[in-house]
C-alpha cells in the first residue's frame, strides 16, 4: 500500500448518477410510509393483547419511517459529496493534487447522516 487515495472519476460519475435513482426510491418509500401506511394498525379489537400489538405495530412503523429517513439523508449526503468531488477534480492536474484528506472531508457528511439519534449503530 502506498498510503495514497486515488479516485476513478468515471466510476464516481456512474455512482453519482445512480444515487439519483436511489434517492427517488427512498423518497417514494418514505412518502408511502407517511401517507398510505401511517397510523393504520390492524383492527385487532380492544382487549389487552390487541391494544398492545396495535401499539407495537405503530412503533415498528415509526421505526421504518426513521430508518428510511436516515437512508434518504445518507443518499443526499453521498450525492452532495460526490458532486463536490466531481466538481473539484475535473482536470488531471486537480486529481493529481488531491489528497485523501480533501476527499475524506467531502465525504464526512455521510457518516453523520447514518447515525441514529441517541442509538449506537449496528
């Protein structure tokens, strides 16, 4: 290992383009979770187990909304980072002058977007 980071701009451009599709999918899923499926627990009745299961259903649904929201934020952060890298390193001279710290700084928002609020990552 040389300790250097290289960036294949063609691969990065392809990845950047695919992120738009992933963002559309995440937004579509989030929209469905927050409209069609929002707060519609199954009609199980009013006995204790039924209300407990309905509450659990709502908690799980909210968990899905949170996870898809984090996914959308991560895709947006990756899209922004790859866009910045592509804009900054279009020429061979700029790519040669780039160092790993510059690229790592551009990618720093992705980890933040993936972190759960108050929960450890799994």
